C-alpha cells in the first residue's frame, strides 16, 4: 500500500501545474512517442539512426536552458560553455584512464561535475552580486567566448593533459600522429562493461532512456513546491526574498543543475562522434538553444523537447541546401516573439483552453 501511495503521489505531482499536459490523451501520446522511439532502430537506416541520436543529445542542453530561463527567469547566452567544458572534461579524463580502467565511469562523472563546479563559481559571482537580466546573459556569453579563444590557441605540443593533446582548433586528441581520441561511453566494470558508441543501437537506447528520466525528473521538480518557488523568483525575486527564501542560493543551485544537463549533452556529443573542438563554444551554438526554447515555449519542458527536436531536424535539412539554417531559425524567432511571445506550442494550448472555457461558460449561461 505504501508503494502504491508513493507512486500515486508522484503521478499527482507530474500532473500538477505549471507544466502542460495533464489529460489522459497527453499521457497516451507520451507513451506512443516512447514506443515509437524504442522501435525506431528496427526501421531506421544506420545513417538516419546516427542523425536521430545526435538530435536527441541536444535535448538535454535545451532542458537545462528551459529550467533556468523558463522557470527561473535566468537568461543565459552561454550554455554552450557548460556543454563544451563537460565534453572536454569527459574527453580528457577518458583518454587518460581508458587504458588503465577499461571504462569511462570517472570520465562521465567528471563531465557532469566540472560544469556544475564552474556554474557554482559563476553563479556565486553573478547572483550574490545581484546581477540580473541582460548582465547575466552578456557575462555568460563573454565567458564562453573566452573558452573558445583560449582553446583555439592550444595547438602546440606543449598543450596537453596527460595523454590528451588539446589540439587547438583541430580538437581534442588530434595534434599529432600519436592520436588518442576521446572514447565512446564504456560503463560498468570488468566483463559487465557496456559500450555506447554513437552509431550503435545501444547509444540510441541509452540516450532515449536518459531523455525520459530527465524529462520526468525535471517535470517532478518544476511541479513541486521548489518549482513554484522558482517561478515566484522568476516573477518577483524581491518579494520572494522578502518572504524568507534564499533567492540567490536557489538560483545558484538551479544554475548548477542546468549546467549539468548541458554537460550531459557534451558528454553524449563526444561519445557520439569521438571528437570535440573549440567550435562548440561559438556564438551560434549559444544562440541556437535560445531559439529552440523560445520558439516552442520556454515555460514548458514538453514544448521545449518538441521544439528542439523539430528545429534541429529542420536545421539538418536546411544545411544540405547551404548556410540557410541560422537565417531561417533567426527569422522564425523574430516572428514568434512578435506574434506569440510565450512560444508557439504553449500559446496554442492556452488559446485552445481559453476557447473551451468560453464555450463552457456559454453553455452554462444557456442552461441557466
């Protein structure tokens, strides 16, 4: 009975506001999507499976930005910094330990904790100095560009960490003939070690599983009491602080969680392609997540996931035709911000809900 009550409580929290999607049809659609993803390797070609796996790796980056911006009100133009730092940390530790340990367990841990530590330092500097709005966005963008500039200067033979050559703009582990490329994820111990290479079904299923866990976990978070406090900080930070909440501590903690999600994207990206270059820190890679989140609806994890998958897929289609993807996505962002500031998906759902409510009120008046 206690277990059943616990699951009932969790499902109740999953269905509470502010996250959209609480009806039975929503959960039927959710399980249908999950079933479709699980069966995808059976009918996708290896090339398409590789592309879909890459698209799914970007969802964690978008989730992190949705959490800190959509629910916490912290617009960061530097989430790619955490993605890149997480990817480089994973790659460096993995290159140095893969031969001795035979797995990437510690590399995975480093790829998550190093971005979180960086976010803790930056969050302490920004939030305890009471920086807000555009100042946080600009500072994060500057930090990201500093990483890109520094790593582009590391092409010489003196720039290495153990066996890992930073490689400058060629990327990690690509300096000389003695190349040690970042390894794919190898998790476990001894004979029970499992490999998750980018072109394999195992990597695809691993990414899908992580995505489901991240979505449901974040949904529980934003629908919980802490999530409501986070929304209150987004709307009225000074009033929330007046009620006794440590606004700066909560902002820093959420900022670290968003950094870990971005770092997870970096880890999966490195495992997917066995490479990472300073280009991941570039301006484009910082602006794209903002577009993904804003177009779908920054105040909804569901809308963010749908929008990210759709827009990354659209970018791949447009890339075949030339350098049109960023222009199209930028134009789409401008149109959406003018017509539907809360995002296409969330605004559409709100419009439909308002119409149903008005029809219900009309029916009640006629009955009266």
